[in-house]
C-alpha cells in the first residue's frame, strides 16, 4: 500500500504543477512576487479545505468508483448531476485539447534536437498513441509512468533552478502591485487545484480516508512549496535579462524556440515543459475516463470493451481538435472554459455537495470541517473567486 500511496502522491503533484510551472509567471508578473505569494497562501488554505470537502462527498457515496455524476445526482438531483458533468467534461476536454496543441511544436522540436525531422502531425500522434496505450493499460500503469516522468521533471527543475541561483547577479523580488491581487488569485486558484483527481485517488487507495487525506496533504504541500520557489525564481530580474525572462513570455506564444532563448535557464525549459505536458495529458485522460465510466456505467458490461470505448471517447476528439493549426484561438477558448470550470469544480461544487450533505438531506451527516460559519465564509470567498475569474478573463482578453 505504501508504493500505491507514493504513486498517488506523485499523480496529485504532477497534476497540480502541470504546464503552469512554465506559464503562470506571465499572469503573476503583473502583481509581483509578494502579492503572488499572498495569493498562493490564500488559495492553498482554501483549496485544501475544499479538497477535503470533495473527498468527504466522494466517500459518502457507496457506489464504487463514484465520480461527479453519481455524487451530484445524490446531492443535487438529476439537473445538478448533468450540469456539473457538462462543466467537468468541457473543462477536461479543453485542458487536453490545449496540451495536445502544444505537443506538436514541443515534441517535434525535441525530435529535431535528435536530428529526427518529422511532419507536424507525427509527434502529436506519437504522444497520443503512447498516452492512449498507458490509459488503456489501467490506472496503475498510468501512475507508474507518471511517477517515472515526474522524477525526470524534478531533475530538470533542479538543473534550471541551480543554473539561476548560482549566477553572480543581483536577485530580489520585483516591485509589488497589490491592486492586481484580485487578478492573480484566480490564476493561482486554477493552477493549484487537484480536486477532479480525488475520485481516482480514492479508488486507487481503496477508499481509506486517512491514507487519502495524508496523500493530499503531502503532495499538495510539496507542489505548493515548489511552485513558490519557482515563482520567486521566475519573477526575480537578473540584470538585463528581465525583458527576455519567463515572466514576459505570453503562454499563447510558447514554443520550444521561445523557451530555449530565455537566458540562463532556457537550456532546460523546453524539456521541462515536455514532461509537464505529458504528465498533464496522462492525469487529465485518467480523470476523463473515470468520469465517463461513472456516467456510462450502465451501458457497458464488459470491462475491457468499456475501457476501450471510454479511452477512444477521451482521446480521439482531443487529438483531432488539438491538431488544428490556430493555437491562439484554442488557447483563448481553453482559457475561458478552464478558468470558470476550475473555479466551479474545485470551489463551488464541493461546497454545494457539503451544504446538501450536512444541512439539506433528510439523513444529515457530520464531519470535522462542516461547521456552518466555515461553510458560509468559504461560500462568500467562492463568489469572490468567480467574480475575480471574470475580471481576469476580461483583463487578459483586453490587454
């Protein structure tokens, strides 16, 4: 069980870090390091609590491998179940489409470094094929592959980190603009959330509550600390290099070449992004397959056939749309969907479940973090977070 716990912890860590390790400095640079650190602390506390809410609701449904559809159906009725399911499906599909749209340029350039020059579609298909084989092989095989790639990702992070901090140049946090804290909070929020993985992790760890809670605490805290260190690293000007730094690179314009040109750390960044993209694809595919299995559990009786169909439903549409040439359009659409979708799935949805579970059902249940004062405060902050997401999208689209 210890080995399964390690694999699950690395899965949460990989999902939380994702490609935002590379992309988030752009949106946080408008506020600077100290407001961004404040946003990280606020979001860490908030997401840890809502993560435990999400877990409580998951464990309270007796049906094995329950996911958003089954949980929402029990606590929010048929309309709530289908509405929440639609939001989750759109959010995860949007994530996957964007990750696949990055795959062709990132992995194509990696092959180019090895003097293997392939057509644009080939790296994308190879990534999709490998991810599909792993997902079809099962959760254990996927988590094992994720663990190995995450180790490589940590080594690449260390190499980038070491190069930057061994330079003999002045390093201090950039100027702070606290007014932009309201825009940074939703960016951090949608970077650090891990909640949609909880049903998969719960099933993988045999629904042992304390084991799952410890897995969440350790993995999420480690990801948060690493993320904080990376923000300090990326938001710190280094003499004349700030104009070409990671914090100045628009996520919609990220390519292998643009990352490689960043002074000091650019040597390793493209490869770091490649590991981020692949682990993000694996995590999101697992989420989507497990979610679809819950929705269509009554339609497929043969397990192998069911998983094959579900993997195809998750993989084929995202590969096809992700292969479209206009990445800017894909990025803008994915941004709109995932920002609101993440805020709903990691914030509002677990709160709706817990309100129903504790106060609105005939058979009310008790648990440690379910006090009404805390729920009211969390609900108020969630409304503020959704408002901030709207402001962030307007700002990014306008400027």
